[in-house]
């Protein structure tokens, strides 16, 4: 049975296994991984996990381009299956491109309903934060993600060209 957990250094090897499965150059949505993050050595991984924990604290100072964000890993036993992130607010970039929620499921764990399950849990966290609606975007040709969003009541606002490619933009009322 899957569960959502806060990022932890305990799952370093399991996370690296999931990361390797995505392959080089592929972006893993929902993990908050930046190009500058050094996740292979334990010290770098620990620093990254600590940054994710700090970003979830609204009272802490954040870089100008970052907003408070709650990160959760989708795990089953000791296996990392994916990640999901709930941004507590939107800046200009997130309003145009990224939205409140980002998620990704490792290729070998797809088609099990994990993204739908995890999104449902994170929408509960969004309600607890006081959000009354959330913006979720996906690549225009990512039909699985579009179906996940629509399953939770996502209403398509538009499809637009962004810095990261053509994206569908959905709003979900909470």
C-alpha cells in the first residue's frame, strides 16, 4: 500500500534508484530537484532534503523565485515511486507555467493510479492551507496527467505556449 511521506535521507539509495530510472536529462516533477542539487553523495542528498524541509516553512526566508512548498514522496515499503509538490502560493512564473501542484511517477510504477491517489491527498493539504482553488498544469500531450487532473474536477482554462513548451492549464475548486 503506498503512502505519502516527507522527504527523508533514510531513502537515499531508493531515491537514487528512482532517479536513475528516469534517465539523464529528464525532469522529475514533484521532487523540487534543481540542476545545482548534488544528490549522489550522502552529504549533498542531506542538504537537498534539508532545503525541501525549509521550503515547506512559510515563515522562513525564501529565494525571490521560490515560494513555500510542501514536498511528499510516494513510497511503497522502501521503494520511492514518485513525488508530489504543493506550492502554497503562485508567483508570476507558476501562474504562467507551473501551477500549485507538480507530480511525477517513475516509469515502472505508472498506470497504477498513484498520481490520482497522491493528488487527492495533496488537495486535502491545499484545503488545510486555506486555498480555495489550485492551478495544475501539464504538457499538452500528457494525456495521463490530464485525466488525473480531470478526475479531481480540474476545469481546463486554456492551452498555451510557455517557456517550457505547450501546456494545458486547469483549475480545481476545493
